C-alpha cells in the first residue's frame, strides 16, 4: 500500500489565508503613502467597529447584564438621557439604533479601506459615506449635546483624521491618475 504524497494528516491554514488576503487586498502592494493611510485608518476603523459592536451588545443585553452582574445599565442610561433632555426610554432606543446602524456604517468604511488599499477611486464614497453618516446620526439623530458631551475627544479627532486623510488621499490619487505622482510636495522637479 503506497502513501499518497498529496494527502497529509495536518494541513496548514496558511495557504488559505494567503489566498483570502490576495482575494481581498489584491496581489500588488500599493505605494508607501497609501499603506500608511490604510494602516492609520484601519486602526481607527477597528476601534470604532469594536466599540460600536460592544455598545450594541451591552445595550441589547442590558437586562441580562443586570441579572448576572447587578449593574443597572438601564437606570444609568435613562438618567443620562434625562440630563440630555430625553424622555424615559427614548434615549436608549436612539442609542440602540445608532449602534446598529453604526455597525453597518463601519462595515462600509472597511469596504472603502479595501478599495483604498487597491487604489480604486471609489473608496472615497464608502469611507466618507459611512463615517459621515455615522457622524450625522450622532449629531442629528441622537442629539448635538450628546455628541459634544458624551463623545470623547479621541473619537472626534479619530473621525477628523479618517475624513481628512481619506479626502487628501483621494486628491493625490486623482493627481496620479491624471499623470502626476502621489507626492505630498507637488510635481517632481527635473534638474
């Protein structure tokens, strides 16, 4: 009985992960500036996506958390909502909606990040669309006072960095497509 060399007991997941990475991000690495913008925005995306998912899970399971841990999440949120001018459960329902839609918005931003890494011009629609819609929901749907008082300075700065770097990178990408270079200092001068 001969052993088949193609069949092994243990197969590494590495080839699958490499194929998946190549499928998502492509086989070619972009220029260094695109990679820096991608990594910075990926870190910002990850922090917002995790925080939004954890917030949604906590709000959705607030009664279970109160039973298990004895933390009265609903009372704490209701009291904060009254301080901000909301009626009873209106603040909790608005936060639930904000976080549920936020998960979708940050999914769009991640798709935009994939397009940014591949240097596709369409990335800007997903990056700005998702982040600005989330920002608009925070300001207009929940309330401006919620955004100013309960949104951390880190969140505001991170959103500003995400929006600004995406817009600036779009401008540079357009310049490259029109025959220029992806350069922070304009056209390269010839001696």
